[in-house]
């Protein structure tokens, strides 16, 4: 068995394989250009593509711009206690999820009211978060007055 021509055989085979691959590559390029032709995209098609590749959001890293954007987002009418309870609080308090006192449960709410030190303590619990409830019940845009109104509404429903 002769070992002196292995390199020549390898390079000959490698060159042949590369030539075939480049030939297939150029045939694909020519076929693609022949299929697509010289068509120009219509303005409607261009608009559709632009809509599809439009950014979904915007990342703001400048602290001054962030304050300006968050201030404009907070310009909404304040929620009443009833609205906030229906939109946010009832998600957990209607069913008593993860130990949350249920709406209208006088015993549970009076126990929480006493343990927290009154309405101010309950409002502080909502603002800071308690147990599974995240701070401000998961909505950072809520003001302390809105939270107080929701707490008072829940206490009123419980008869306290």
C-alpha cells in the first residue's frame, strides 16, 4: 500500500467537490435572478413590508426622557374605589386567592384591619405589597389616594 500520494488524492477530490458546490451555488443564483426578474415592488407591497418590520416598542435609557414619558402616561382620570376593586382587586379578593381576604368577609377584614393598624396600615400593605400581592397590587401607576379609596370600598363591602 503506497502512502506517498494521499495528499495529492485528497486535494484533487476536495477541489472536485468544491467545484461542484460552487457550480450548484451559481446555478441557484442564476435561477433566482431569472425567477424574480426585474419586477419592482408595488407601493402597497412596500407599505406591507414596512408595517411588518416596524419596531414594536421603544427603549428609553435617558433618565430625563424617561421622566417625561412616564409623566405623560400618568395623565388619566383617577380611579374610584369601586372601579379599582372591579378592575384589579376583585381578581384575587373575590375568590380569596392565596389567602387574600374575600370581598364581604367581615371577620377576615376586621382581623386584617386590626393587624395592620387601621386603614393607614392596610394602605401601606397595598403600597408595599403583602404576601403574594405585589406592590401597588401590580399597577405602579396607582396613586396612594386611589389605593385608599379601594381599601375603603373593600372595608365598606365587608360592613366595616
